[in-house]
C-alpha cells in the first residue's frame, strides 16, 4: 500500500475505496444480489448460482467478507453467508452521499 499513498487521503475516502473495490467485480455484484434476494443466511447455494468454480466463488466471498459487506458463520463443514446490515448501511450512506454531492447541471 505504500506506493498508493493512501495515508494522504481521509479515513472516509479510504473506507469508501475499500467498499467500492469489493463491489468492483460482476461476480461480487451477483453474490450480493443473491444474498439480498434470499434475505437470510445462505449455506452452500451460492456456487450453484454463479458460472464459476467453488474456489473462485470462495475468493469473491472472501473479498466481500474482508470489506465487511457480508458476514459468515461456520456450521460444521459449511459456511453460511448473509449481508452485514451495519456495513451495508454504511456503504449505502457513503455512496449515496457521494452521488448526491453533485448537482446535475450538465456543465460540459
């Protein structure tokens, strides 16, 4: 991270970048969409919903979990995932504030 000079930016800017990066892949968007439709913890069904291997889906789940957007619990051999409501609200607020900060005036 030293080369990216993240320390030169605010904590809020860095956090928003982490959240945006976690959402920056179509597979992760598909996972989030699936979890929001399920509206409950999902155990093992996620791989069946995506045209990706188990290991690839696991990598995407890890990225989403590391950013805090989802949370998982281990129950024996399976892991159950759901939306982390607290971080979901944080992301919604921060991204909403960013988009609301530009008054649409067609300057160009």
